[in-house]
């Protein structure tokens, strides 16, 4: 069983960070979801602007 409350330590630049595994996975999930949504809506917007829509 995975312990989602276990603190994960990592470094970004010169800053040390520490947060629970569950929060870290939640932030990564939100970031990936926003990237996928942005790519989809950007593609749809580009299709409508370029006149290639069916």
C-alpha cells in the first residue's frame, strides 16, 4: 500500500521543498490535465481560425 502522507523531499533550483506524496501527485495531475486541455482547445481554435473546419 502506498503511503500518500509520506513527505517527499526535492530541490528546485536552490530551494529545498518538502510535501506529502498525495499533494505532489495532485499537483502533477492538475498540471498534466491543464496541458492536455490547453492543447485541445488551442488545436480547435487554430482549426476555426484557419478555415479548415469541416
